């Protein structure tokens, strides 16, 4: 078992978690981070997750007991029996499931069942739960509006680790010198919801600098073609999926979250933890985390001219960019740090356990 550090909360809680997430994703990354943070508090955990080799390796390296389950709806009866047997063996105080499929396949037992939602999910998957945890106030409001009793909805924000120290991603060809102009970047799945096309159009108005796009997804070819058509193909670098997002962010001058839809915005929080200036669209996540002009800049969704204006406001004025980054860092320390969020999670789970 991991020994709790002197600054960590301490608990004797026994927790059983289920997660049927994909190999990559924001919710999946936070699930791993939270499980590892819990392990540092003295908590006893049993995790049942999809058999994704790298995730299992990272979790078991932290001393966590992990069991694989494919969570297939076609074999629902088999997997429910597998899960309930594991629950009976581990004798948890609380069950915590993540997202739709794992929650749907986690059977009801005498143990209180908490489900964590990171989006505006269809609540048909959550009827058997005792508590629902929302990671934004908008999601919490949605749950209450859909009829979930207010006293069974709990708001708990995500944390991200301290991003000031660590390796710095040097670029797609790390042995080359830094280009003239700012390095601007965005991270996420190359999908319509992330609106990297809007960012490329805004970036194309800048006379110099580089744009780093870290992620994979179905719009990769379209985005590359758009960059070429706008004459900035040689200044836009597609980095692929990056296992260490903060290493990429530490290499940036400005981080942008151009999404059309973003319930929370882990990337925004990552940027704040790194002390980098963040520009975000006015998504739920952007509005949740950023006070416009104080700890970041907010722009309308799908308006590349407004985004270009925000980039133009920061690129010649790095003093303003530095101030925004430092204020974002202060917000992270007060609200989004691992110690703060882990302590809040433990207090909630202990309340649920009674």
C-alpha cells in the first residue's frame, strides 16, 4: 500500500470502482489520477476496468488492486455477475462508478452506489444509484432539473497536478531551434466538438509563430488540408496523442481551448496549473473556470475573428499574458489542486458511507 504523505488526507475507507472508458480521454485520465491520489491516503481500493494494458500498468504500479472486465452489453448478465462477485469479495464501504456503461452494469447491492458524471448524460443508466456526482455546476443543475433529488446530487470539481515542474515538450522535431513568434497550442481529440478548425482560421491571421495541435481523431486530414489552404501548413504541427499533456503545455506561450462543447475543460485546468495564459470559448467549462480578463480570456463559440483578436491581444503583450497565467495559477492552487480536491472527495465518500 502507498504510505500517506504528511500533507495528504488520511482515511480507512474501502472503495470499489468501475470504469468502462476508452483508452484515451479526459474522464479516463482523471479517473486514473483520482485513484492514484486515493491510494496515497491509506484508502483500500478495488478497481474493475476495461483490460487496457497501459492503464492497468499505471494503476498497479501505484499499488492498486485492478481486475479487468470488458463491460459488454451483449454479455450484461455475465459481467454483472463478475462485478457483484468482486464487490462481495472486497467488502467496500462505497461503490463508485464512472459514466454510462460501467454504471449500467454495476448491480445494486446493500452498499451505497455513487456514480460520477462528466457530461449531460442520459439518466436512464443511473436509476439504481444512491448519489450522483457532477464535476460542473451546470451538470449538477441539469441533474436536479431532470428530477434527481437535490440532496442526492453532489458537485465535485476535478483536480489536475501541479504543472510548474517537469519535462518540456520541445516540439515535433526537438533538435530544431524555437521558431520566431509565439507558440500557441491546443490539446484534445481531433473532433468537430473541439473546433480546432476555428483555431486554425484564427491562427492564420498571425504573421508569425507556431500552432501545436496535440491529439488524434477523425478530423486530422481535414484540419491538415485547412491549414494548407490558409497558407499556414508549414506553421501548424500535429503532435499526435501525448501521454503527458502538461509537458506540451509547458512548451507553449499561449494555450487555447476553442471547443464548441466542453462540459468541464480539463485542458483549461491543466493550463492554469502550468501558469500559462488560457484563451477559451464560452463553453460551460470555460465559463466555470475563467473570469474573463482576470485569469484567462473568453471568446464566443465558433467566431474565429474574436479568437484572432484575443490572440492578437496577447501575442504583442506578454506582460498581460504573464498576469493571466499567474492569476490562473492562483485559481488552480485554491480550487483545483490534488490535495484540495482529494480531501473534498474523501469527506463526501465518508459521508455516504455513514
